[in-house]
């Protein structure tokens, strides 16, 4: 995924899942609290996308991982990354209503 594709994914911000991910729980802390999201990594780039049924983007399984598809065209191919509690490699403790991390994959 190049930076232009990453910017496009962040601008849309949502994705439809090919099938529900059983056992996934909604975030209970941080900017995405109460909602479900996925972390998609392609090469060195990581993007967080909120899960909705009406997104123009769709996550589809591939033999080597997953792809993000729009209007039948594959935009990027990569892997889903499991978050620790908030995002990959981090836990989020709610002390204030704003986030101080400025993660480049997050729209907050």
C-alpha cells in the first residue's frame, strides 16, 4: 500500500467485513469506544477502519491475508493486526477525553 492509498482508506474510515469475526469485542476505551474496528497492515503502513455495514470498502479474504476492495477493485492487500486492548502494541487508559498519541493510522 502506498501513501496515497493509505490516505484514501483513512478518508473513508470504514469497512464492511466479509463475514463477522466471532469473539471480537467492541472497544471499551479510547476514541473508538463502543464500536468495532479492524487494523489493516500492508507493508509498513497501518490503518484503522471502523466496521459498518454501509461502507464502500469491503474486507475480503485472500490466501495470503486480506484485501481491501472498493467497487470490485482491490485497493490494497495485507494482514489484519490484532490489537492489544486499544491498538497494536498499546493499551489505552481513559484519563481524559482526548488522545495524545497522534497515531498516523488513526483519524482521531
